[in-house]
C-alpha cells in the first residue's frame, strides 16, 4: 500500500503508539489532541509481554529499560489475615517464556518516551489544543472537524481516521455506537509514594495483590524502583463525580479498617489519592469504511487484568501492519483489522470482569480460588495466561 494520510484522534498511550507505528511504515500522520499540554496522572502501568514486545520492536526498549522495573513475582495475600494465598511467576520466567519482559512503569515515563519518539518523527504532525467534534466517512476520504482553544473551527481530510480518544470517544459515536459506557460498581483509588517509606515486608521487587470481599489492592515499584504505585479498589453502587476526583486518605483507611496491619500501613503512606470510577463497554464495531477505533475508544475494559493500554498498543501495531501491506484498499484493511481484534478484545473484557468476581469472592468461592492457586503454583499461574501474554501482533 502506498503512503496514506492518516488522522489519529487522541494522544494517549494508544494514539501515540499508533502514530509512531504508522509513521514508521511511511504514512503521513496528523495526531490531534484536545489537551493543551501533556501531564500524566501520577500512577503506574503494568506492561505485559504482549505490549512490551511491540514497544521494543518500535525501538523504545533502551529508553524503557532505564525507567522500568521487572518484578520477580506477584505475591497474592488475603486482605484480612495478611496470609499468602499464592504467587504468579514474573521476571525471568515470563521473559523466557514469552520472549519479552513484564515491566512496570510510571505512566509519565512511558508517555515521555512515546512523545519524544513521536516528536522526532518528521512524518507526524502533532496538533494540541484541538477538540475533535465530528468525523465523517466518505467514499474517497474521511473528514474530521476540530475546534481550537480560541474557538476556531477547522476541517481536514485524510485517507482514514483512527479514534484513539478514550472511554468517552466521539469517534465511536460516528461508527453508530452512541451508547455510553456502563459504570461497573468499582472505584479505583490511586496514588504513589517513596519506596523507602513502604513497610519492609512489602518493599521487595514484587507486585503485591491483596484479595477480599470488600475490594482488592495492587502495589508495585515504579520509576526505576524509586516509588511505589498503589491502587485500592472500593466497591460502590454509585460512581464518583468527575473523571479523577480527589480522595480522602482517612476514608480509604475506614474502608480497609479490617485489613492486615502491613497493608493498612502501606495505605496510610500516600498523602494524596485520586479516585476513578471504572467503566466498560462491550467491544462492538471496531471499524467502518475509513474509520477505525483502538484502545479505550473501541472497548473500555476494567483494569483487573491490567490490559487496557496493552490492547491499545497491540491494536496500534496491528493497524500499522495491515496498512503496510501491498495491494489493499483502506476499507478492506480496516475490515480485516476488526476481524482480527474483536474476539481478543472481548475475551480480555470478559476475563477482566471475571477477575473482579474472583478477586472479591466470598468465603466459599474464595476457598476454591485459593486451592486452585496453591495447586497450580507460581509457574502454573503464569502458564494459564499463555493466550494473553504470548500473543504476537502481525509483523
Ligand atoms: C486504575 C487503573 C489501572 C490501570 N492499569 C493498567 C495496567 O496496569 N496496564 C494496562 O495495560 N492498562 C491499565 N489501565 C488501563 C489503561 O490506563 C487504559 O486502557 C489506557 O490508558 C487507554 O489508552 P487510550 O490511549 O486508549 O486512551 P486514553 O489514555 O484515555 O487517551 C485518550 C486521549 O484522547 C484525547 N481526547 C479525547 N477526546 C478527544 C477529542 N474529542 N478530541 C481530541 N482529543 C481527544 C484525551 O485527551 C486523551 O489524551 C488501567 C486503568 C485504570 C483506571
């Protein structure tokens, strides 16, 4: 396929990766972002081998290695008693099995690395402070209209448009899906703190996962091991207002009043918390004509499998590969993209929801869950996810 003009809406992790991957295949990319500057929430991100493999292929391995940490294992514990339930092997076991690392990074570090790569790519034009308000398909070109911060409206044409505009995607609406994502009854509390303030027994090179009926907690070292990222889940029938609302530490400690002392100590460390209501939306159409969706715009997913950004990264690579092939027109390539991605995205969404139920199981189901973990052992737990972490996007 010869060089295309491609507009990507949204410069989150998915949009940045897509712009980069497409430019590397020789396409001219306009990357449109409504924010006027880049700031990432102070939080971490797990980059499993299916995603790290793509980023390494894009040449970002050396930069990522400098800021990423590679936990050796996930240690699963019971929230109340603090007793170990099981482990999942990460570190060398993952790297050897899937030929790519399981990294954890600070979101801001990943964003900076992607942004640096995007800015040094002459084929990418990054336009900030433009809110895309409409996209329209056409037989030969697709059109996109944005409003700038000064209120000026502008329409551009491109051979195709990719919606990477997140959970509340405008582009998804243009594909005929006007249904809003559904709140799933969970609020995620997120924060980071200096690792040397962590309780000694939780400060190791590992990911901690604490399970209980009232919620669960995940923590791991980020920023080259300098900080600890912590996410605590609250079950709540009502979402919080706004996108990232401030959370009060005492309220969180009340929610986890019956937790083991080490976990309570860990949760008491950060001074500031942000709360995110968790939504998802079943993957439906991923492409139509000359318009495609990727990442949260295509299929917002609960974070209980740590795969939202990973799917976006896989999709960026898949699109670049399909649009790099000879003798294929854009609608055909996008239809192939939808076929390749739909089943996998749906499976990840379902598994993430299922993890929510398993993590928060009551005593009977919880007992069965713990038995299975013990029976499988750390490497058996990792092998269960061969389908997920072993996935390779087309070259
Ligand atoms: C608590 C929590 C923990 C998580 N942990 C992990 C994890 O460990 N691993 C993992 O893989 N995933 C994780 N995720 C999921 C992951 O954060 C998201 O799936 C991922 O960031 C989505 O990226 P995206 O590029 O699709 O969308 P976004 O990051 O939402 O980016 C969308 C971009 O589009 C822009 N935009 C929106 N509308 C417009 C418009 N109209 N015009 C122009 N620009 C627009 C936005 O400003 C934004 O920059 C987690 C999520 C949560 C909530």
